[in-house]
RNA sequence: CGGCGUGUAGCGCAGUCUGGUAGCGCACUUGCUUCGGGAGUAAGGGGUCGGAGGUUCAAAUCCUCUCACGCCGACCA
């Protein structure tokens, strides 16, 4: 490739929209251009990176025996109504469309319905199983707040795979295989990543693992053990019950606490630690109007854990202040666990304390020395809170610390969730009709491009891993228009590298000064740079610089070629 | 979805308060000089000032509506 005929459009200034490094660099290097909020066009340089990501994914999926298909981007509403997700899928996220006959369609945010439909017509016998189909497809999720460039875009490219099995053991086997395939893919991209126990969210099902690329800018928080391999999304990480307190129960006492509507203020006013207070959260219930969730004052509710309670309405919604006023006659800030007219679910840690402080269900008052059972009924003791730094790891080894990550992959065991609702059955080995067991495995292709940059950059720009760089090497001649020797040597080297199959670009632009070229290629992040100028040619050398190592070496052409290959 | 903010040349911005010829830097075009780290110089091209309506002799500027984009928030009980 010659730069003279190649679209390179870098920016010196950063467009104001770009908040985080990868977004800024992708725009400045001219990899992407924004077309609308959360919708990007990929320029030639950026597309080269995407293709390389896709290539690695394809190779590993194919090696694992998965078969590539291409499913429609636009999907008929009927399938989504059959699975029940037409109305249920996180409100708004699903982009709904109508055709000219005003029939309902959506732009696929994911493809469980389509593939299950395909499976029920294609798969008839257990002898066709297990089978794993994958595709690389453009998806659309109408995020409320797209941000971070390609890391949370509305339109994005994803690799999704769906496996089908006649029993759970076979599903488990493929799930484990995909676990190792994902690890291999991320290793090949030289990423620092962690597999993380996760919530399966609206897709449904049982076991699920997220693959996170570790990055400060990540939107997810991961809880790690200091001692073991344990890692889980904070939303889900189990908070172990502390030992129950044994102090003697004291008399209950109502105390005035004007204007103390937060745990912090109550704790300061009454001179007690926050660990000796509790907060009572009222949320919408599924069977009752309202359900009370009780946490220790210093703890935070995990909305994912709360939604898992069958008596809590999903998605989680807090009760309105008016509703609370009607039910209890007090404001938010004075709610307590005593004599509540709705079921009370208590977090393990909150259940373990004695003689604690809670709201009096009367404005301006709290109660001291509340004790469970004696003063307040408990529907159940459950794990409701988010895990904190320093908590014991749920596997009993070490303590918890937190890191941020970018979710680039997510694998699930869906079981028969879709096959049951959509009647995807096969005949098993004893001739009986059974619902297909299903697994699904997603990986964000466009998101990976951004995640790689988050982990690989410096002040000058992107530092691509060799396998993903838009070009492996760039040749920059100095003053080739004046020096025939430079010109000849450049062409010779270019031809040789091309013959070796190297993905090389020759920067033959004669209207661009060397300094500009250096800066541009560092911004774009090409790993190997070869500079050819009179100075080093006199010594029969050329100048080689590795993007990451930085220092320039004067070496022979042959040596440079061997460094690149 | 709620709060706040911003829309002026491809990009970054000034001008808006106090109405009166639409500007600056980068980028782009042409010439000359330059050519090892985002050159200098001269001349140029490029705008329905997000859109609609209104006030006014006159609107980028004031008023109303609307659209788009961005940031923050959506577990303070």
C-alpha cells in the first residue's frame, strides 16, 4: 500500500465529544467518524483493524468446530413475541420498525430468537448434536446514553454463537470449550483480561461468565480475591454473612432526629458507627404493592441481587415518596423495619447486628436498640448488598479488592429457556421429544478495538499489538524526491517486504514533511517504522524504530527485515 | 427518563450580555522558499450562524416553540 493513494486523515486537535483515551485516539488517528450519536463509520485504517480482530475470532471459532452463518439484522416481531421478549426486553433498548404493510420488526440487538427458529426447523435428531453456529453481525441497541465512542455505541459489531445440545452435560462441555476459546482469542490480542462470574441479565439462563479487559475507564466493577482466581461482577459477588452479634438486647428507645434523613447524619447525631444503623429501602413488589429491603447503614443495595428475589418487581423500582407517605405517614429518611405492613427482606449483614438504629416510621424520629424477631418480623434473610473492598472472598480465600473492566465477551448456558418457549425440540436417543439445551456466546468486535487501545497507548498515540495493527510496518523515505538513492532503496525495501507477505505501507507522500509523517504514524500506532535517509544510507544502514520500545536503531536492511518478520 | 449545558466553515473556538458589514486558529486550494519531529510566506475558496415562528427599519444576538448533540444523575430512606 502506498500512502499517496491511501486515506489518512489525522487531527491535531481533539474533537470535544471524545471523553476517554480510546475514543479520542480513534478519532484523531482517523479510524472512525461519528455519523450520529452512538453510530460510527469505519474509515479504511479502522476497518483494517476490525478485519484483523474478526480474523482471529474466526480462526479460533472454526478451530473449535463452530460453523459460521449470517442471520438477518432485521427480525420479525412474531419471533420476539413468541419468546416473550417483544414487551419484556429492557424498555427502549429494542429498536422497533414497521414495514410498508405496517408489520412489526426490530433491528436485532441479539439473535436468540432467530437462531432458535432456525434450529427448530433444521435440527430434528440428537444425532445432529451438538452443533455450534456463529456469526459476525451488526447489532443495534438503543442505549439511553451512548458514550465512550465504540465502547458503548448503539450500532456495533458482535460475534455471537449459539450451541445446541441434547443434554446438559453436552452443553457444559461446549460452554467450557468456549471459555477456553475466548481466553485464547484475548491472549492472541495480547490483552490483560479476566473471566468473571456474572449475572445473565435479560438474556436469561443459568451459568454465565463475562470476559473483562482490565482498564481504568471500564464501566463495570469486578471483585477479585487477593489470594485465589475468584472474580465476579460486583453486582453479583456474594457477600458472606458476618458472625452474629451476641450482646444483650437493650430496651427500645425512640429518639428525636430532626433533619437527620441520611445514615451519615443519623450516625453523627446519635454518635454511633454507621455499622450500627440500618437502612430500609421500599421497592415495588411483584405480589405485594411494596417490599421492604433492609441493609446495614454502611452497605449499598445490589439491584441485581434484589431483582433476583421473586417477590420484588423486575426491573427494580423504588417506591414513590407519595406511596410511602400513604402507607407509613412518613418521609423517606425516617423509614424503619418495625411494624411494617409489607414483607421485610433483610440482608445477611444487617441481620447479624443487635441493638441497632433505624427509622421510626414517623418524621423526625429514629429508634435505638432495635432487635430482629423481638421488634421486627423477618420474611427472609438474603444476600442483598454489594460486596466491598476488604470483605472476605466468597470462596474463603483472601479478601476482596475491586478493579474496573470493559466487558468484551459474555458466555451463557441458556438451557431450555428459548427452546421451550419457541418449541425447539429434537428426538433423543430413546425416541422421546426433548427441548434443546442451548448455550450462547457473545464477543464485541468493535468494542474490542476500543478496549485494545485503552490498554495500549502513550502520549503520542495508539500502540497496536502486532496482530491487530492496521499496517505492520511503515517505510518513511526522507527527501526521496531529491535523492535517487533514497528513492531506489525505498522501493527495493518496499518490494521485498511485500514479497514476504508483510502488511507494509510506503509513505511516499512528497508534499508531507517528515516530522508530520513521524507524528501521524505514531498516532496511528504502526509497530515497525523504517526510515530511509541519506545519512544512514551512507553507512549502508537504515533506521528502525519499534513503536513500543521507542529508540531508533541504525541497522542493515536485512536485520530490519528479520526484526519485522 | 430527570437535571444542567452546547449548537457559528471539515475540526477547535470567539462574537450573543448591550441588535447594525460574520471573525480567529488548524485543515483545504495555488505560487515561492523550505524539507529528520505536526514549516515560513503571499494570495485564495469555503457559512441557509441547528430548524420554525415572532418582535424590530434591522436578528447569530431579543422572545416562543422545536430538533440535535454533550455532561451529570437515576441505591442519600
